[in-house]
């Protein structure tokens, strides 16, 4: 048996580490009994041999440098201001995260989501799922060991100090390092038919995406946790580890309810795989396993709240606060942009707003979901994550400006496939949050990270040269339009000009937002311009991604791989 393992190890000596792991996974899936005794050999002998190759060592050295650079950028941004710094009485998201630590540590679980004398829900009441609460409790436990004043009940509200800022920033930094960054690196290493240079370049550009860095390490949130779990879900599904992928996405959804933006692509992709396997055979078995995995994952996360129906209902009411309205602040979605012309909130009742937004959102994502269910493929799955999340952002109820991150991270997954459009979208997504970033005093960090990201994408992918119909993956659509529209041949030149115009406009508006005082009659002129222009961009991108999905011939060719 040892000689067999040695022979297998030597046969894959020249393989990449990712290929070795994939070989082990395939072996365990197809021949579990034969491979069980060889698992130790695969992981303790083959993987080290693979890592000791010069190309592999060079690859992982470059990946290490990439991670260190990404961490340096994150820590540098964290030296800036944060949400609500020195702004009583509510302060900002920084205080919200600190207050949740105070509540979860000092109060019993049954009071975390209820309004009591010790837990005023009007003062940053907990409104995220249980995993966020457990994470807050863990941070609070560590904070208690360092300085009990940071989470003292009532007396710690609005607490600010340099040491506490260091602690809070470190919690975000560690969460990013442990959950999000490893998922990005392993995803980039798993890209097939991609050179080492492109894998490293993809990792660098994804980790330098300014939107997530500015919101988590500048503004102050933990989006990298939920988005990291979602990425792990995508990664596991790419290796056909459907149950692990389901668990990972359940963790993402139980950390932030906004992960519902990604729920339909996960559901439709897995359901499509079950259909392909046959619902009277292996497909039914897989569907049952996935359903059981989801139920168990949710049950474990919600266990402390499952003992009482009122507890569960109160948590759900906190997670989906309908009374907050259609949107908040100047968000770059269709409802906020239309409100400049028509005050929707004054004309339409809240219940009608809810029904209208649900109907429009459902209709906008229906074609993509049907296509993914009928023709499940990893490529279609990633594109569906983009399209469905963007539909939710543009049309759904109760949207925040930060929710664009739920679209941006899936776009990062196709950065190596469609670098020009992906880069353009990621720039616009960061620009759309400019009013929020200005409130937090992050203009310098915004400018530097935007320029660094743009330069990294230009240097890594030569994006301005990737505007042909083939590069934009519009060839099937162009053949469809060829008989009707003659000018489509010049679309690459047009889209390149639009990109340069867009970047110029974003630069000018960013500069004017900080240097020019708006007219007294229009105090919100620049935030409205930013949100409206961003919304027009997002509508364009929604049409573009849906065209790729619906006219994508590669999906049909890759169906056999998932069946």
C-alpha cells in the first residue's frame, strides 16, 4: 500500500498544489474505500512535493507578497477616521458594533433582540442574524479581558479611545484575514486554464478592491465575514462539494440577512444539478442531503432562539424592518433615483411600495434563474450571482448604499474572464458610496485606493485592449443583432469611449463633492448626482450581464460537467 501511495505521489509530482488537492477530492468521491488508506499519503507526501517545485514555490511566494500588500493597504486605511467618530448622540456604525458587544456580553440571550430597560432598540438595537450576535459576544469576551470599560453596560455608550480603536480595527483585520482572504486566494488558485501570472494578478486586484476595504476598514463593518463565507460556498461548489458549499452559504446568510441577494443563484444552481442527475435517482438523494444540511445548519445557528416562538418572531421582525421604508439615504438604486422626479414615498403607501418592489425584483431576475436551473454550470452560476444581486440592489425594498458590495464581490469572481467590464463596474460601485465615505472623512483613502485599483487592473489585464466582442463575451449576441443593427460592429470602440467618459465624470464629481459648495436651494446636489449617475451605470450593467447569461453558448457546452 505504501508503494502504491508513493507511486501515486510521484506521478503527480509535477502537478500544481491545486491539481493535487483536486485529484485527492476526486479519488475520495469516486473510490472512497480504495483511497481512504492513501489520504495521508496524498496530503502529507504529494502536497509537500508539489509545493517544493520551483513554479509552485514561485506562485505561492507571489501570493504571499500579494496578501501582505493587501493587508498593508487595509491597515493603512484603518488609520483613518470611522463612522460617527466624535459625533454624539448616536455616533455611527462603529458605535453600533461596539454596542452589540456590550449587549451580547451583559444580557442573557433571550433579551438580545427585545426592547428592555437594559436594551434600548432605538439606540443601535441588534438587527442582524444570530451569527453576528455570536461574533459580537466573542469580541466582547476578548474586550473584557483587555479593558472592561469598553463593554460596561450603559456607561460604555459612545466610548472612544485610541486603544479601543486599535482593538476594534484589529477585530475586522483578523476576520478578513481568517475568512475572506483565504477564500479569495484559493479561488484564484482554482481557476482552470489560467496561468500563474493571471491567478496572482486576479488575487491582487480582488484584494485591492477599494469598496470592501473602505467600508470594512474605513467606515467600519464586518462585511468580509458574510462575503467570505459566500466565497467559500462558491469555492466548494466549484469542487462539487455541494454539502460543504451549502453549509458555507448558510453561515453567510446567518451572519447577514442581505446574503439573500445570493440565495436564488445558490438554490437554482443546486436544484438544476439535482434535475440533471434525475429526481428519481441520484438527484433525489442529493436534493435530500442538501435540504437536510440546510435545515441542520439553520437549526444549529438558531438553537438558542428556537425554544420560544415569540423569540423567533422577534428576531425576524428585527431582521426585516419594513417600517424603515423603501430605501435609506442617497442609494444608487432605481427608487431613490426616481424619487428625484416623483416622491414615491409620498405617493404610494408603504404596503404598496413593498409589493411593487417585490414584483419588479422578481420579474427582473426570473430569466436568469430559469436559465441557471435549466442549464446549471459554474460559469452561469457566477454570472447569476452578479445579475441577481444587482436586481435586488436596484429594485428591492429597504436597500442601503453599502449593499452594492453584495454585487461587487461576485463581479470580482469574473474579473479574469471579463476584465474590462468587471473593472468598470467595481470602480462605479465604489464611486456610488462616495457620499457615505465623505461623511466618514475617507476622501484621501478613497482617492488612493481607487487609483491603486485602477492601475493594478490596467497593468494586470490591459483592460483598455480587452474591448473586442470576444473579450466582452458578446459574440453570440452580436451574431443575433448583426442582421438588425449594423452599428454594433463599432460597439467595442463605443464602450471604450464610454468607459473613459465615465471615469472622467467620476473623477470630476468626486473632486467637486469636496471642493465646491452646492447651492443653498440644492444642498444635496452632489449626493443626488452621484447616486443617479451610478444608478444609470448599474442599469447598463444589469442589461449587459443578462445579455451574456441569456445568450451564453458556453453554458450549454458545460452542462455535461455538472450532470
